[in-house]
C-alpha cells in the first residue's frame, strides 16, 4: 500500500484484495466537507463489482445514522436482535462471511462501542477494534431489524478509458485524453450549476 499527499490534494492507493490490481482513491482536499459522506473526488479501478457496501454514499445516510445509534445501545439488546436475524432464511450475499455472523464476535464489538459511546459515524470508524466486519454486521442489523437501506452500488470509475501508463490495456492516447478534458470543460462552463460548484468541477479536471 502507498499514498502521497501533495499540497492541495491527495491520492490514496491500496491493492484490491483478490486480484492484486490497485483501487485508487482520489481526494481533493478543498472540496471535502464531510469525511463520511461522498468525500472522494473519484475512485478508479479496472474492475467493477456487482455488490459493494458503500456507506460513504449519500444514499447510505440513514444507514450511517442507524448504525451509529445501534453502536450506543447496550450489547445484550443488539445481540438479541442479531440472534433473531440469524434464524431468518437470508439470501446469500458475498459480503457476509461466516466470521461476520458470530454473535460472540459482535458482542465484543458492541461492548467496545457501548463503553466508548462514539458521537457519530466518523468517530465510530475511528474506534480501535472497529473494522470492515464490524461495520458489515452493524449494517446488516440496521437493514433487517430497523429497515434502513444502504447503498450497494460500486462507486468505481473505469480507470482505463484512455489507456494505461504501463501500456495496459493499451498505451495512453494523449490526443484523445486532451479532447475528453476539453469536452468536459466546455460542458461545465455551459452548465447551469452555481459558480462555486462550477469552479470546483473545473478544478477537478486539472
């Protein structure tokens, strides 16, 4: 894994877990207003997955709220709800692993969150011991016990529309690249969005 942080923007890159390709996260610092609600300027990968839990999506706002509220509850109350969920005939989901579903594991997580009482979703994510499995389990409870809806659409943008610098899947076509940028620039200038949004959109093209 590596990341680098220029003065006014950052790019964070980490390997994809299964295929060894990198999924690249771009953040433009001047436009980040909320680290848990649409913080990225873009996410690039050469693969798109059919089911991705995207809790930073604006469509996951209610799920984040309920997950945060669940984390404040007494552990025995949530574990009781969770055991009920495990008796249901749930559809198979790739994101649910056997270890995600063990009540004893979730009980440790809930004890941690109950003792620390995170103020919001961002603070919940920062707690020691809270990882992807914990968040997936809490999201499962929020959906099935509380009826919230999380966003399951992969937010990735295809990263090879103009070729790759290493020649994969083909060399970068600079002329086509520049043409695409110019088309987007003109579209933004002619759009009816307000001035600040227009300025931010143009800056992202640089």
